[in-house]
C-alpha cells in the first residue's frame, strides 16, 4: 500500500495529524515537523533541532508512514542509554496505532535468545547500539526488512562508536533503507558534522535554531545566571602550595631546555611533552628525570583543577588514591611528588581542613540556590550536573542534610571500588524523579542526553564542562515545556572561569554551524554539505571584517583582541595555519617561547612547508620579546631558523610585542585583502601551484625529504625524473641525505605496489 499521498495530504490539512497508523488526537503537528518529515521521506536525513521541540515525534511520524508504505517492514530506533530507550518506547506507544506488544525495547539486560524473539516478532524495536552491533556481528538479526533506522543523538556517529558500523551494515543489506539522524548538538566544528553525515550516508540536512521562524513560537524562555564564588583564605593558601609544587617540576623541564619560561602550561602541552620524551630514543638519566617531572606535573595539574573547582574532600580522595597507587605499583614520578615536603605539608593541611568540616563554598551557594527555587515553587524539579562522580556524593550528602529530598544518577562503571548504577537502576531513578518522589537529581553526564523531564525548572552547573555538546545538552534539560532557569557556579580565578568562556566560544561556533546547515541543501557523496562556507558569505553580511581562526586559538588573547577591534572571528578547524584572512593569505602565529620550542622539535619547518604549499602569501607572526634570551637553545640556532624562514620558505616575518599588536596586524591585512577584492576563500584548499611548486611538492613527498631538501635535489638533478632515477651514491652527494635515507628513498621508488602495507 502506498501512503505517500495520504501522509502528504494529512500533513497540510490540520494541526491534529490524521494517519492510519497514528492514534487520533495524539499528535498536534507543528509546521517545522511537517516540513522535516516531508523532506525525510525523500532520503537519509539529519535533523538538528533544539531540545524539547519534538524530535521523537518526528521519528514516530516517519515510522508510521514507512510502515504504511511497507506493511511487512520493521523500524529500529537506536538510543545511547536504557533510560532513553524506555522513554522513546513510551512515546511511540502513545502515538502509533499498533498492538502494544508490537513496540519492543531491546537492551543488554535481555538474553540473546530473548532478543532473537524480539527481532522476529516486533514491528518497532527501540534498542541500545551496543546490543544491535553485537547481534549483527553474531548473525542474530536480519536487517533486510528494516524500512527505517533512526539514530538518536546522532552526533555520536563518529570514530568507532557502534552507530558507524550499524549504518554501514544496514545500508549494505536492507531492501528498502532509510536513515533518520536526530541531534540537538551536532558539534562546534563543521568537520564533525561532515563526519557524521558521511558515517550515516546522509543526503539531506534539516537544521533549526531557537530563532528559526517556524520554531521560534514554540521555544520557551530560559533565564541564564552565573554566580561567582570566592575561595576562602585557607583554600587559597593550599592552592598556592600546589602551584609552587607544580612550578618546581616545571623548572626541571625548563633547566633541561624542554619548555620555556612562561607562567602557564596547559595539560595538553604537558601531555605532548610526555609523549615526546617517552618516544625519544637513547634517553639519558636527565631525560628520565624530566619524564618523572612531567608525569608529576600532569598529576598535580589535575589535583589543582579538582581542588579549585571541587574542594577539600575531592582533593583528599585524590591524594589517597595516589598514595595507594604508589604503594602498589607507583613509578618514579609518582613517588617523587608524594615525597615532596610541599605536598606532604599540603596533604596534612587538607586532612585538617577536612576534619574541621570545611567544604567548597560552592556547596553553600548551591544549597541556597536550590532552597530559593523550592521556596518560590515547591513542586519544582532541579537537576545538578557535575563532572566528577565523587562530587555527586558530596553534593547529595549536603542537600539531604539540609532537608532537601534528592537522589543521584551516575554511569554504570565502577570508580575507585564504588559500583555504578545499572541501566535498570538509572531508569528507576528517572521515573521516580518524574513522578515527583524527590525534588533534586544530582547527575553526571549520563543524564545529559535526551532525558525528558517536562517539569524540570532549574539546571545547576556545579562545575563547567569544556565540551560544547555536553554544555548544550545539559542546558536543554530545562525550558522544554515551560520557561526554565540555568545557574552556573563559577569559582573565581579558577578553571571554572576558563572552561566557561571556552565553552561559550564553542557554543557560539556551534550556533554558526547550525545557521549554515539551516540553509539546507543536499549532502554530497563524500559527506560534504553542498552549502559551503566561504569568507565571502560571512563578509557579505555587513561591513565587518571576517577572519577564520583555528579552534585551538579560541581561548587566545588574540581572538579576544580581534573581537574588541570589531572583527568577526569564525572558529573552525584549520589543517594549515592559525589564521586565514583571504583566499591567498594564511598566517602562522607563534609566541617567542613557542617559536623557540618549535625550532627545537623541528615542528616549525613542517608547518611552514604546509603553509607555503597552501597559500600564495604565507606569513609568520612572532609575538613577544626577548627571543634570544630563551633557555635551552643557542641564539645562533634561532638566527639560522629565521634565515631559513625568510630565504628557504620565502615567508615574511612580522614581529609584535603582544596579542593586541598581533590582532591589529591581522586586522590591517584583512582590510587590505578585502579592499583588493580577495575574499572568497575555501578553507584548507591548496593553491594549484606553478610547475616549480608542483615539482617541489612531488620531491618533498619522498621519505625523509622536506621542502628545503626537495629544492636542493632539484637544483642538483634539474628535473623530478632525474631525482627519481638517481642512485644511492648520487642521492648521498646532497647535504642532508645519508646512507639510511638514500636507501629508503630508493626502496620506495623501486618497490612494486601492493595492497598490503610494505612498511
């Protein structure tokens, strides 16, 4: 039976949807839902829609139409957690005019034999992806008769998450395949959305923001507040000791020339240095000492973050865990930091503060915030989010001691010997919360995605997640059916502040991605959305100058200074360079410390090679003073690198004193480029190149050959062909090519191509 016409007609006739497989009066159709379902019937579709606006209803409507078109078919809906599975099943049963037992849930709690019966007997199966993947691998399920596959929280369809494998198998074996992806938070980078589209073979994207004309009437207002919390003097003194202990370890690395003398080093940078030291061949005693120092610094940096955002109890538990690990199998770095007199003294102070009952001041603010909400509206539901499971228990204990009815929801895994909650227990907690058996739910990330508690009036961020996706998901738990409120608790001068501004940047970037997706358009076979973002599009919005910046620059002072100068900064993932201002100008920015470090690890030369290959006018900005006073490297090496930048890579160098000057330089370049009409850039697309440049690129693709060495080879042999036919002795006559490198080049050029890896 073909129901396409009937669905299309009923979608346009009335606000109450009529359909042979939808219960009368169960769905009040909204304009945007009508439009999205009509598009989704045409091909695999990704729906990006704010939380609380009926993505599940869209899936149920599409399910009804597909089952009407294919009477013998089945529909499978995937959701990441059991609570979500149960929630979706309830919605589908309320909407679909099917026998009650035709809609089944399938999670890890069902035995393989029970699942086989479900796959055979049900018309609609709502399942967790891990179960479906396992049943596909073992051959327990046949996807050939699935006529619709729905991926809830579709932003997860990346990497090795089960969604990717399931989509591939479904499209390979289904007779009448159709995919629907649903998400409220596609990610803050366009590349992430493209990856999802590719994994799910998406053909159409339907995206809306809260301000979209057909969505705006249904959006409920959410009031956002942030409360700054001062740390007490005792905590500030303990914090200072941690800082001093970290500085001592960093000084070991500075004295060895591995890092430069600056105030702050991020954990990511320390992890990169740790990886470099671990991979380094021929390590001497000093290298092992540095490896121990960097490992200790990483651990103390984590302790620092826990302490300033979570408090005394959390730090005490962390040190107890470190001491236990050191007792059982701790390495040199761990034992070193625990014997440091500063750390020993700090542990004693923390233990004393804990005995005195001192807690993080955020707990007091939290209690007052929750009490205020419940006082003004006693039937309120409140969700408190925190990143750390141990903090969940601290928060829960304090709330209960203050007479507030509360419970917790955490993940399934065990942490530090403490068990998690099974999926059944998670579902039971959420159901009790919905029924109003308690007022406050204290949660980790497990409660972020899709959980619909229509009465949730307040969401409290006890700490701030640096993830834009999680940030949006958590905020979306309120304001679903009535106005809501979000409160951020931010410990002043701590990582809370840094994470808050970082995630606000990312959220803004995500909104930009969604605005571009909102324009619609077909998705190309490679996953790229046929609505490409160009600088020309952004500039055409007004007179503001626009600059693309790599996402890693998002937290930098340069980006903030550009914003102050009225420049629109678009954060995106740049494969080459840090800033792009036109189709021909790409900029690599280095602080003086970064520049010296990049000389030592040879990174600068690869970055400049990529920059000169990609942009017609590459530029290097070196920001900061006292370049030659940096430790760990001979000034002559710095001068040599600068000469190489200018002569070998033909890249101009701009010197600036600080981030403000850097921003002014970038703005000046952007204005000049716009005045000369150079605007319509496609990010990361390499310039076609002259014959000379193409020759250099070909030779530079040989193993161990960089941009500079490629020029030497071509100057000697005059053509690419002669370089490729030169023997080992001839290759070794070139400065920079030894016996090992020459042998490898010849090996690659002479080896017969094989599907197998010859390396």
